[in-house]
C-alpha cells in the first residue's frame, strides 16, 4: 500500500509542476540572458546523459562497439537521415563490431 501512496504523491506533484509552469509563465519574466543560459543548460544535460549512456555500462566502460554505433547515429542525424535508417545503422554497426570481437 505504501508504494501506491508514494506513486500517487509523485504523480500529483508532477502534475502540479506541469500545470504551474504555463500558469506562471505570464507572471514571471526572465531576462533574455537567463533564457539563453537555461537553453544551453538543457543542451549540456542532454549531451551529458547521452555520452554517459553511450560510454558506460554500470560503472564500467561499455567497450568500443557501442560508442561506434552512437557515432554512426550522430553522423546520420546531422545529415538528416530518416530516423529508422539511423536506428538500424547504429544497431548494425554495433552488432557487426561485436560479432568481429570488438567489445
């Protein structure tokens, strides 16, 4: 019963934050510099998350196959390839390298 209460409390808090954001947007005016910094911070956090996920498994290095697949996906994304092509190419790169023994 306790996990259900915790889940409901977190769901209510999340909903409250999501509703409060648009409502407070008209009442709080951020300087343009702060908005630029927040935008940059979001990009930095996304890159940090992606690089950590690409390079690590738990506390250890993931090997070279996974970062190679992520690199292929990044190159294809920059070239604006269709999403399914990006996913298949990244997975194929990783699979082939692992098949060849590159961990």
